[in-house]
């Protein structure tokens, strides 16, 4: 017998038990929580992604394999500036509340969100997020991924990494956000991420 799906309004009402994992050996300012969402929340979110218009990520004329869609604000790499985007969909607002509680910031301060679709073979190269943004709060959905960090030192690169599991959340703040670069190697199966950002003080509009 098929179980009836829980109403959407109930999915985010009672969060699952939280178990924060100490970031031993990982950059200062990095925070990770493997059980940030329930199976039901993950399913409801990924079902809602079918209504989104994903486009290949464009960086200085190069089209990446991952596809993205941004709301609130988006960063125009060609013009090196923030541009206003469509309002955040209602189905992402409960997730924004969870992101805000995890990061200890007001939900209203998370003015930008990007949903990324990683098909098999898609990843993201080494980078730091643009200085127009401040905190980075991301949720990993459907499949695990290796989150890698590196920091340039006089003797070479210092490298560390962590497997982020489905339904987990992580925060980049402070040194983890500003000094370390991060990347995700190509995935083997379909994966999504939802990344919330607040704006740096000088970037407020």
C-alpha cells in the first residue's frame, strides 16, 4: 500500500535531529551538518526543481556542464557586478529559514540563492566566491560529493577535503570563505545543491 505524501506545510515544521560534525583539520570558519534535512524534505525540494529554468553556468564565455538558476540577485561575470534577479520562489523560503538558523543570521539577510544541477561528469573548479557575497550556506541533495579545500602557502598548497552527504548543509565563513579556495570534482550521478548567500556590506543595494 502506498503511503500518502505528507502535506508540504508539514515538511519543514519539525526538523530532524541535528548532529553537527566538528570541522577537525578543516578551515576555520567551516561548519558542517550531515542531517540538515529529512528524506521527505529532500524529495519535495527536488520535485519542485522541475519548475525551474536551468541554464549552463557561463564564465567569461565558457559554458560549464553544471546548470544553475539564481534568485534575488545573480552575479554577472561578464560585467563583474551584481544584477537583480527574479524573486525567490515560495518553495525555497522554508529552506532559507533552515539555512538562517544553521548560520545564525536573519533569514531576510539571505537575499541570494542559487540552485545548481550537477549531471554526471559535472563539477566545479577551484574558486572563491565573489567578494560581493559574505556567508555561503549550501545544501547538498540526492548524491554525495567531495568538497575540497586548498590554501596557498610558501611551501605549496595545503589541501583538505570532506565528503558532503545528501541532505547535509555546510557554511563557509571567515578564513574558509575568504582565504581558502574550494572545488567539487565531477560527480557520477545526478546531484543538486542549493546555496544561500548574504551580501557584503559594500554590496548592499
